[in-house]
């Protein structure tokens, strides 16, 4: 047997229904805030991520699916979406459109990680980006849109954690101070942090090892050393969120795994998955587009991990999404088969889900199948009913049956299903 690649997943029905509903809700809510979908390639030049996400990050240093194509070009299966949005912004001259530009995206990302619950090698993200606005109001909008989407899914226990990373210049000062404070304990840091010390010291703040966490807890928070401008910016974001009644928690050690973030950074934490498996990460990235050779276009956005989100969806949302109202169309005897299909078509066009029996089962087997398929109603097309121009409609939940003229079947089925809501 051939098995799927490690860290990839088969998402089967009915779980796919949840995914579809989540994506539809995202399109509705983010679309409502003015974000239009952009569809981007899964394959990008490797250099795009090296230059934006950053060489010293976990993503670029050890998680990318990078390979040479048949002409020897180095390509990478995208590990995230924002870099591609920035590339597409420059390449398609999107700066010519009315600014700011609001974009959303969906789809698979690829990272070579240790596969476990909530951590896959192919996973999906839903993200939005607001490009061309440097104001705190832009950060507030993005977080309000995020909160609205999550509330619409029925979440009421998620925590939005926020921090101020300052500007790149502040960060250099912060890192120098951090190293000074940690130097007496350098030997106590874990192996990964020893590597981070040279390559990406900011990530020491993100280490999950207990001793590293204890040492980091003693250091000066990054928000304490940022410029006055950056401090004012994030304070205004917090004030805006408070005004919108969106609870956020300051997380002084929060850093993101990508180099391009500055000032506002945030995460969404689910109590069920815990702090090491966050649902969403985002922040501001005012230098990303200019670093890629574009104009000085500021941006802010986030990416939600859809796998993790679906994993912890509230029961109320799942019940609603998975609620089924299926009609089984059951032809008995070969002659009724074609009639069954056209009746099913009429039912489908009336907005009902109709499953037609197409394997030629006996009436008894048909009804058994209909029950197994969780149908609420069965329409039975038998020989004698055919001759009389009628059908039998059976309410499978109540066990009641009635004879209805063929022309009235669609309307009667609608009534029966309506009564179920
Ligand atoms: P983590 O700290 O969990 O590794 P990250 O900081 O690498 O996350 P981001 O790059 O910010 O994550 O990606 C945004 C979101 O995408 C994450 O919050 C998470 O929900 C999701 N995500 C990231 N990596 C994976 C993965 N390997 N499997 C499933 N979801 C993921
Ligand atoms: Mg990661």
C-alpha cells in the first residue's frame, strides 16, 4: 500500500464540510471588511523567503521544502503567504490601485517540521493583509476583523496576545542588551539557543525549554527599549482595541518567527491547544515591500492556521455546519431509474441535498441504505406508483408515509424538511 507523505493529511468528509464553512465565513467576514482574495502560486523562488522571512529563522534555516527544478533553479514550496503577497504587490504594480489595498488569501503552506497534533508539513492558512497604511487604526482594523471572524465561528475563549517589537533599529539595541543580560548564563541555554545566539538571538525569547524560559523571564522586555514613536503606535493600537471592546493581553516576551515584523505583533491562543500551538500569528511589516525592492509601502496582517482552528471549533459551529437534511430518492425496479435522476435534479435545484440510489437495490435494501445515509426523507418511485403518476414520500424520522402526485413531490419534501429546522 502506498501511504501519504509524512506530515500531510487526508481531510475526509464530513470534516471537509467544516473547512468549507470556515472558509465561507472567512470570505464573508473579511470580504465584508473590504478584503478581496488574491490567489498566489505555491511555488516561489527560494530567494523570496530567504530575503524576507530571514536566513536565521527556523523557517528558512530548517523548515523549507527547497529543490532544484529541471533547469537547476532553486524553488521552494511556500512556507507562508505574506512574502508572496509582497512579491505580487510589486510585480503586478498593485501600488497603482487605490490605497490602502486589502487582500485575503487561503491555501496550503509547507514546512518540514516534526509532525504532531497541530503541526503538519502541509497545512493551510487563512490570512489578510492591509497594505499602504502605517497608522495604528490599520492594526486595529486587522485585529477587529480577526476577532469578528473568530466570534462568528462561535469562539468566546480565545486570547489575543500582543507585543511591541519596536522598529528594526530598536531591535538591534534590544538584542545587544538581551545578550549582555544573558551572558552570565549563556552556558545554561539549550543547544538551539546556543545556535540562536549567533544567528537569531530574538528567537531565544521564543524557546520552549523551561530553563531558557526562566532566564528570559529575568531580562528586560523588548517593549521597554523601543523608540517613543513605536511605543506611541502600539499604545494607540491598544486604545483602539479597547474602544472596540476587544480584550487583548500584553505578552512582553512575544516575538514572531519571521524577521519582517516590527512594532505591533500578536498571536491568538486557544486554551485547548495551549501557548505552544497558537491559532494565529500576525503583525506589522513596514519594510517588507521596500526590502524586496518595491516602494516604501507599510503593511499589517495575520495568518490563521486553519488546521488548528478546525481542530478546536466550537461545538455549536460544528453542529450547524454538519446538520444534514438529506432526501433519498429510491427507484424500485430498473424502469424508475431515469425518473429518479430527473426528480433528484428538481430537488437539487430547489436547494435540497438529494442522494439517489443507483445500484438497483430492493425496496427493503433501499430504505436501509437511506437510513445509513442519514436521510430524513425518502421518495420512493415504485412500479405501481409510476403507473399512477405518484410517488411515496416517507418521513424516515417519524416513520410516516404518504402518496403524493409527482408534480407535488418537490414542494412536499420542502415542507417536511422545513418542519425539521
Ligand atoms: P509555531 O510557533 O506554532 O511554529 P509559527 O510562528 O511558525 O507557529 P506562523 O509562521 O506565524 O507560525 O504561521 C501562522 C499560523 O500558521 C500559526 O499561528 C499556526 O496556527 C499555523 N501554523 C504554522 N506552522 C504550522 C504547522 N506546521 N502546522 C499547522 N499549522 C501551522
Ligand atoms: Mg513554526
